[in-house]
């Protein structure tokens, strides 16, 4: 009931001023233009996640990256079943096996698996990358605070520090940061933003803020971005949420990433990162990021 009251309040505030909810740190309701998909775009790449295993001609696991913030990425946490990609987050008292230890353990980036929270990631780097178009996924978000799921795009040029995002920008189509706020209604929102100039002292970024989806932890929603040479236009369920062009729009091909991450550092979940709260899921339980499809379109 309270969530409905919050939405009603946000709707009233948006009548007064569309920007008012964001100024008050409240999620806004998508209310921009409708996506003209069929008339403007043609499908060029997709994965409907049929079958019973990941299509490795389209995706791969970032097997060199074991430790990820407050948890670990492991390919055993990724499955294809019932027409969905499913990334599961769960706690393990004993470290999972590293299938690539012999190949990668001498690398400076290698870190051993330990007891802790395990989840997963898949990406298309080197298999599919595209400049401009419309990029969309349909999914159900994982039910736990202290972690988040995401659909995002990357380019190696993101690490270049030159004051511009034109050589590469991290484009976060959505991140599910707000499950901790389910009790008062903000938990049905996702956040969208961009990052460039690396992730150190010179990092720069921008965000369109928080936006409501429709019961996203129980129901499928679509999250998409239209990317052209001038701007990124973001959508939820085919309705525009906002636009960004800060730093200059990426002019280079970007690859796709689907991931879950646990708040913390050095493989230890210690919250609170970006407002996600502490881990609400107890060991023995799991949270699932369920992706129905990913589709990529090019301009006609």
C-alpha cells in the first residue's frame, strides 16, 4: 500500500514539475517519448536463451576475474534454463573450484577463491560489439539488498584519461541498487548512468537518477538505450526515462555485459556501496537475476 502511495505522490510531483521527484531524491515515473522500434530499427543480434547451456559463440565468462568487490564471479553461478539466462547469487562456506588456475594463477590479477558470496557475469567482448543502435534486455531483478544486477556496455577506451567519453564510455542501462527500500516503495526503481576517464582520481560520470519499473523483482521489465552520435536515450518498457551526452558520446564499438555484484571489497561483503544496504539474504538462500532476452538493433 505504501509503495502505491509513494507512486501517487511522485505522479503528483511530476505534474508540478517533471524534475521535482529527482530533486527530492525520489524515483521518477517514465513519461517521455515512446520507443519507435519497428519503424526505425532492425534486429541485428539477439539471444533468447533457448536451450540448456550458454551460447559461447555469443557470450563468455570473464574467467580471469575471480574476486569482484564484496564477492566472487564464477561460471557455475550462470545457467540457461526455461528460456532464461539465470545468474544466481549464493553463499559458500568452501571456495568453488577455479577451472583456470593452471592457466591464470601466475597473473598479477589472479586472486584465489575463498568462502563468501558467489555470483556471475557474462559478456560479449570479442564476440559481438556495435557502435550506435538500440540495445535492450528483458529481465526480473534479484531479491536481496547488499547486491545488485546490471545490464551495461563497455569499451576498453573507458580507461583512457583524456577528458572525454568519446573514446569509450561505460553505459549502465540499469543497475538494481534499491531493494533495501522495498518497504517504502523506492525499491521498485533502478538507476541509470555513464562513466568515463577510468575509475581512479580522474573518473567522471553522470546519471539520469532513479526510475520506477513495474514490480521488477517479480515481473519482467524491459530496459533499453538508444545510442547515436549525439546522445544516449534510456527507456523502461519502451518509455523514455532520460538522456545523457556528458563528456561526449562514445564513438567506438561497445560490448554487452550482464552481471550481479555484491557490495564490499576484497571478496568480503561489508556494505554499504552506493546505497544498496547490507546483505539481507541469509546463507542458504539464493537470489536470481533472470534474463528473458537481450536484443540489439541497428538504425534502418
